[in-house]
C-alpha cells in the first residue's frame, strides 16, 4: 500500500483550520519542510511522526491510514451489542453484552463507540438491581460523564442515570449548565440561512423541537395523577399526534415512527386506565403499525451499520436529511403491560380476531 502521509497531514491541517506555519512552529521545522511533505516530495523524519499525530490528536495508525481494521472490529462489537438488546427486548439480561464490551474496551481503550452501548447496558442491569449504592448505575454515570465532555448527546442519558440514583441536585445542576432552547444549535442555524440551506436547517430544527415537545408533553401527562386516568390526558396527547401528522404530512415518518408509537401507546394506557377498552385497542393497533415500521428501520440499520437516508415528502422537512435526534426504541413489553390490564373478555375477543395476532405474539 502506498502511504500518502502528506495528503493526510494537509487534510488534518485544513480540518483544524491551521496554517503550514502553525504546524511548522509546533514541530520546530521550516514551512518549506511542511510544504514538501504535503506535496509528497518527501516524508517527515520518523522521529517527528509521534509529534505530528499528537498535534492533530490522532493515533499514529490513523495518520498512516491504517484505521480500517480497527473500525471494522469496533463496528462488529457495536452491532453484536445492538442486535442482542433488540432481539432480547422482552427481558434483556445484559451480562453477556457488558462482559463483551468491557473486553472490547481493553482492546480499544476510551473508545466512545464502545463506551456508549456499555453505559446503556449497565443502566439496564442497574435498573433491576436493588443494591444501594448501585454499582452498575455508578459505572454508567462515570461513562456518560466521560462521553459528555465531547458529545452533548450523552447529557440526557447522564441526567437520567443521576435521577435513577437519586442524585437530583447533581442532575439539576448539570441541566442548568446547558443552553436554553432558543440558544440550541438547531434553532440558531435555522435563523441564519435562507434558500436550500435554510430549508435544511429549518427542517432539522422542526424535527428536533417536535421530538422534544412530544417527549416532554407525554412525560408530563403520564406523570400527572389527574391526566393519566382521564379523557383530557388523551385529548392533549391526541393534539400532539395530530401535530406530528400535519408536520409529516401523515406519512414518511422515518425513524420518528418511534415517537408516534410511544404517543399512541400512552393514549392506549390512559384509555385502559379509564376502562375505555375499545378506544385503548384502537390506539394499540395504531401504535403497533408504527412499531412494525420502526422495527424495519432498525433492522436495516443493523444490516448496513450506516445512518439511513431520511427523506420526507412534507414541504417543511423535504430538505432536512439526517438528524441526530435520539429515538426511544419501542419494546414489546410496553404493549404487553397495557394488554395485561384488560379484562378477560377483551383479551378473549382479541384472541379470536386475526387483526390482533401480531400484538398477542409480541
């Protein structure tokens, strides 16, 4: 394999917005030397290789372009962990996954792509552990704290773990450190541009805000003793569902089928609490339809291990493209818990009606 280290140095320098002079001064060489490297006229002295890698905060292997094997192996670990969690959604015992990911981290220390699924597996294990202090949640918190230094997507699960541990003061303090909604990158970017780029950022902002709005209202309704067993709670959530339908044009929800599934499940649960079983069944079937579509997307993602194209026909979202909004994975036990509340005559009727077969075999 022909090594093009000069091209790599140039690529990294431009990535970081550095001049040839900046790199030259840091390494104690001339600008002409850096220029010759980048034109592949000559190679840097071997004694400088560690310093160059350190300057760009990468490994020597990455500098030389030997990262493919590493990436493939990490993807194998992550795929195995994801597949296990999805296939064992009813009653996951993550001991096997935890053991595998810890071994993987011995091979690839401080690798964020492995730390994140390990933290999630520890949360699942910790949620079923009555021990206090809870060693699994403590370890998960440590991992999410490390991840949050470079990735804001780790903040939400970190705060969730703090809450599970009863560390509410710590969770509140960390939450208050985060920017206000109007200062989020999605909202700010949407305010800057016009034209196609403006449509792209507006679409991303709408999706992010819609997701958070739906999640927040659903959580508030479910947590209210007054609303989680009254028709008013269903009315509020139905309004959110209608908003999703309007924004997405009633189709092409992509990964946001998960949101629609969870909102309809919440309505089904409230209807069940109100003993409105016919209404509950209607919402359950709708939730199940979205569950199946979301499962197809998850399966496709596991096959390719790449972010799926997100294409929406709605004029508001047609330019949005991929978004990094985290989605709650719908699980069969959510359906089972609601069906378990039904009286025998409703369950018996369901067992005799073919349209409920999929629900009853989850």
